[in-house]
């Protein structure tokens, strides 16, 4: 888009009589206001203007051009003097002004550079022609002209002195209590260990003595909490200590002592004494004795023998210990850890020349051993039968049949390692196999059709915790190890050490429990009505009751919690005292310590510790919730990152995924997905509604992708599919309707209706009600559009109002009521225009009267509705053709606006009743009410002329009277003159007669 469409300037050529022509070159003043596309002035901005004077027409030959680099003032105003600029081509004084007309072309670079864009060309009227007049002969003094148009207000004066401070206002009302801060996090210190402790839980901490660091467990891994400082620099060496007491060393024959070394002088090899403790060397080679009073002496004779302290060892080959005395009474051969007086690890061979094949080593009464041939009895029997003694020396077949691989009882063809087969002739009530206790009471019996276990029943008396059926293990010492199955009248335990304490001889009180799995319910003592199924499920439970734990380590740490249901591996693993919880799924409620929670789904509510009354349903739903309360999260990863946020409702995959806030409602796929911490009071409903919101609170976004791109824009209401879709930072907006404000990223707009404000991007403070209302506005501000497709065209107009269906706006600062089809607009009273003297300044009486009115041409006409629709770019779909047809039939009376414009120019009259086009898509208009003012002026002028005529008439009447009086006097004088003339004639005649007489 060219810059010409972004900027325009308002041009004033100031009508100054004081053109500077006293010196060469001459110049004249020029003034302009620079505005942006929204009609706002560009204040305090560097711009560059290029001025060209064209001869003959608007596209004529340039006779002069120059450039001016100026800065707009706080009103966007620039003032220059044409003829004093830079880069001049031609001169002003060289222009032949008599060969006009001349036109002025304006070019502008609003950035202050040299990329000029033409802004317009207009005809010069009278101002510069004074330059032409400057070279002529001065004419006579002309009459005084009319009062000129008042100039613009001057710039604001300097800041006045600050007045004295007013009195302090009253104390304001205390604000509302703020939202409570987050709960602190406590840790459980475990102590100091060389390696990390096993089976940690959230917030466990310890010191690692190996790497000198402290760690805290975050629920999945150990995180560094602190670490020891680095070793300091080497300190200054201390002073020399006092000499020790001199030791006395005596050397025997063949031994010499030199400094710290004792030498065997006969062999030439050195004997070194190292270590601490009292040690002496004595004797004569080769019989040297080394004595020590403690266990710090080590003797090494190369390969074969070693003595360390009091421990002797013989190494014969490859460093394998063959003879080892541990100085504790045990000697080992082939082992360094003898377990008896003589412990041989490996084969044993004893020779005394009496050994032989098949002999055995026996002992006499004194313990002397010798090789002897064993005595074997003789008897008859059947092959493969295990014999039985008929007497002390007689054998016979037993019931046991053994073929070298299998044993049969009652059968010679066993199919298993041991098989018992009933007597074919025995009755069904005869047991196949029976076990009895020491009281000859049957404990277990196998019949033809069943297996019976008999458990002692106290019959209602005090429980003895005895009679039971159990399957236990034994170790190599034949001691009982763990129960694998235990059943009594109160409890059923199945699995290694399931219900270990309740199945022990201690008289614990737990009852009606079912524990199945390795160490399930291991520590239960008084808990009752519990069902634990799975590896270590309910392991720590002591008194908790009415719980159901199913899965590996489900409810592992529960001690006193009751009426919980945990189903899934490690579900509710850390719960100790929480009650009334339901956890279903792997790791659900893993860290829970609270009550009244429902977690369903893989790791849903996994990290919840103190949060209560929550309902999390779905894969990873509410996984990281720790202390948030009364939340409802439903859907894959819904509320995944919530830690402390409470009173939230998130429904849908990834709904509220990143939030950690309060009082939010997110319903729909990825609704509020990015909502961050402490971002409260939002309601997002619909597919991806508010999905990018990070920090903006107090917003309502309802509809598919409503407010989808919003990140920090707060206090917005977007209702409708795609409403406010592109908004990211705009605040305090209300968009209601499909795609209402879909492209907007501005603030304080109210757009109600499908597609209302569709193209708005950065326009602020706009209000639109109706389908397609304010449809095309992009950057315009403070506009109002009410009605179907009202103000639907126009992209950057500001402060305009359109009321009515399809009403078009063509410029800024415009109000339009009703569309082109409207035939009547009215009310009870006439329109009131603000006219308070307090709001007016520079008041002058320069209104044209008769000279303006007498040039007007009143006409009648019809509206061309198609031409109007074409100019306003109104599509046929928005036109009401029937209503337009009615409007087109009205014969209208008025003036032609273009003729008014021409008359005004001729008179130099800036007539406010003429509404000129503001741009190429705007049109002329007339404010007929304002014609009253020049009409009044014309009447006043006529009245003044009438008064003048009356005064002249009176004067003429006076003149006539005077003339009549003078005429009368003259007539009277004439009569007197006639008489006098006759008398004079008589006198003359008498004189003539007298003279004649005398002459004679």
C-alpha cells in the first residue's frame, strides 16, 4: 500500500499582504497540517516537503521547485516560506506572474527522507501575485477590505508556576482482602547417607556424604538442594615444632643403622620399618627377630607367607589363600573365612595306607578316625521297591516304589516325582492322604473327591489367633520364614507375608480383611474390612478400615486412612491418613495425603498431596496437582500442570494443561491449554477456546477457537465461533457472534453480531451491533455502527457513527442516520446544535450575505440510487431495492453541492454548510440548516440598504423643501427685481432724458 493512502495533509496558503519583497529573492508563506490515515495529526515528527510551482494547469510545466526539511509541532502543523528552501530549481522572482494561472504541487516524505509521494495540486489564487504587483507602479490607495478570517490558535504558552497544594483528601475505603498466597512447601529430612535412600516420597531430603551435596526428591528424581563449599586456599605454614625425645636403637651383629634405615650388612639388602607402634629388631643373621607390642606389624617374605598383626596367611600360588588362620580359633584351607575349627574349601584326601575303594572313614570312642569296610545286611525283595524292616535284621517290600526318577505309593507307574494312588477296593470315605496334629486331630485330609483343611474355631469365645490354614516357607535352617497363604475365621491372606502381623502369634485385633499379594497388608494390626490385592498393596496399613487397594503397592503407605478405593499399580501409594478417596489407574493419587478425591486414569492426580475434594478423570488429568482443592479435571492431560489452583473445572483433552490458577472453567479440546499461574476467573468453552492464553485473567471465551490466540489480553468477552480468534494482547473487548472481531488485536471494542468488526486489527474503542456491522474497519478508532451491515465499508475512519441498516460511512468524524432508502427522519422537536458562547473563540462577523445568496441556484431533482450504491460500494446483497425504488420516486428540492463549492471559492468564503468529500470514496453534502446564517446576513444587508435608501429619501425630501423655499424666495425676489427693473428702466429713461437735454 502506498504511503499516499496512509497520510494526507491539510494545506493552507496564508493570505498575507506582507510578502517579503524588499529583498531578493522574494518568498511567500505556506502552512500545512500533516495527518495519518486515521485523521490523527503527526505530532513532533520530522518530515520533508517538496514544493513545485506549475504554469498553466495542474499538470503544467514546473517553473520553480525546492525542498524543506521541517518538524511538525504539537498540532501536526508546519510553516515554511516558499522561495527560501533547498535544492531550488528556478527562482520565485523570475516567475512571470502575469502569464498564469499558476498551480502549487505538494510532495511529502513523512519519514524525513527523499522518497517523495505526491499529495495533491491546487491553484494559486491571489497570494503570490503580490510579487507581480511588487514590480509595478504603486496605484492609488484602495478602500479598506473586510475583516480577514481569524488565524489558528497560537501554541500553548509556558507552564505557569505551580499553585499551592490543596488539602489532603479523606482516607479512602479499605480495599477488598486479596487472594491468599500459596501454601509453603515442607521437607522431611532423612539424615546423612553415602548413597540415595530407597523408596523416597515427595519432599524427602538427605545429605550425600560421598559427593558432599544435599538432595530433595521432587516425586520422580533427586534434585540438588545445596552442596558443600570448595576447599579453601592452603593456609600459611605453621612454626617449626619442638624436637622430639631421642630414641635409642641398638643394632645386633650384622645389622647397621643409618638415619631411618636398618641394613643387614651380611646380605646387603635393606630392612625397612614402617608404620607406627613399638617395634624392635634383634638377633644375629640369619636369625633376626622383629618384635611388636601391638598388631601393626606386617611381615612379608615375598611369595608364599604373610603375617599381618596376629593373622598368618600362606599363599602358594596365584594369590589364592590356601592356609588361613584368623586368630579366632578357626583355620581355613582354600578359604579366608573359616566357619569352624578346620574349614576345608575344596576336595579332601586322607591317606594312612589302609584306604580302599568303598571304605568309609569312621571314629572310635576316643575320636580316632580310620578307614573301614561298611557292614551290609542281606534279604530278598522286589526290584525298585524301597525296603522296610520286618525285624532288626530282616527286610521286605514297602508301599514305596522308586524307579530312580519317580516315586509311587500304591502304584508302580508314577507319572510325577511323587504319586499317591488310592486302593482300588477302598471306599470313597477312606482318605488318600491325611495329616493330624499332636492331639490326633485331623488338620488336612485328601479324599477321592475333595481336599479338606481343618482350622480351629474358638466358637465365639475370646479369639486365640491360632487355628488357621497357612502355607509358609522354610530356610536352610528349617525355620519358618514367610507365610504364603493364611486363612482363619477372621482374615484371608494369600501371598508371601501378606497380613504378616495379623498372622503372627501376637494377639492383634484386625478382622474381616482380605489380603492377596506379596506383603499385602503387611503391617495391619487393627484395621478391618479391608481388601488389599497386589504386591505390597496396603503394606503400611495399621488401623485403616473399609479400604480397597488393588495393584502393585496400591495404598502402600496408608496407615489410618479409611473408606478409600485405590485400583492400579502404585495408586494412592503415599496416602497415609486420607479418607473417602477413589483412585483408579497406574500411579493415580500416588502422593495423596488428603481426602474426598476421585482420580481415574493413568497417573491422574499423581502428585496430589494435600488437595481435597478433587475429581480428576483421564490420562494424566491433574497429574501435578499438589494442594489445589475442589477441582474437576476430565480429559487427557486436563489440568496437568495445576499445583495449587482451586475451584477449577477443566473438561477436554489438554484443557487447562499449563494452568496453576483459581476459579477457571475450561470446557473443550485444549481450552485454556496455555493458561499460566495465578491467572484466575476465566471461562473458556469450545474447541481450543482461549488455548493460547498465558497471563490474562477475568475473560470469557465461548465458541470454537474463540480467543484462540489470546495471550495477555485481559477482561475480554468473546462469544461465538472464532470470535476474537487473532486477539493476543487486546483488553476490555466484548465480541459476540461468529467471527466477531476475528482479526482484532486492539482494546476496548464492543462488537456484537456475526462477522461484526471482522477486519478490525488495531482499532480501539469501537462499538458495533448487527450482522456485518463495522465489517471492513481495520485501524479506525472510536466508531459506532448499529444495524445490519452498518458502516460495513471504510477501513481507517475514526470517530464516526452509522445508525441503521446498511448505513455507509465515507470519512472520519462523521455521523450517518439511516440508509439511502430512508424517506423520513424526524422527531418531536428540531435538531439542536451546540452554540454556547463559552465554547466559542475568535468570533468575527465575516459571513457573506447577498453576494452568496444571490448566486445560489435552487433546483429540483431525483436520487440516482445505483450511482449512490456504486460510490459507497454497497453490494446488491445488502441493498433494499424495493425501499430504494420508493426513495428514487421522491422529487426533491435543494441545491447542487458542487455549485455551492464553486460559489464559495469565488467569494473566498469557507462556508460550513458545505460538507466536502474527505477522500476519493466520499461525496458532497449540504447542511441546509446552516444556510439560515447567510440568509440572515442577506436580510440584514437588505435592511441596511433599505435604511440607507430611507435616509437618502429623507435627505432628498429636505432638499426638495429647501429648493421649494428657495424657489419661492427666488420668485419673490424675481418680482422685486421686475419692479426694480421697471424702476431702473424709468430711472434710465430719466437719466437719458437728462443727458439729452444737457447735451443739447
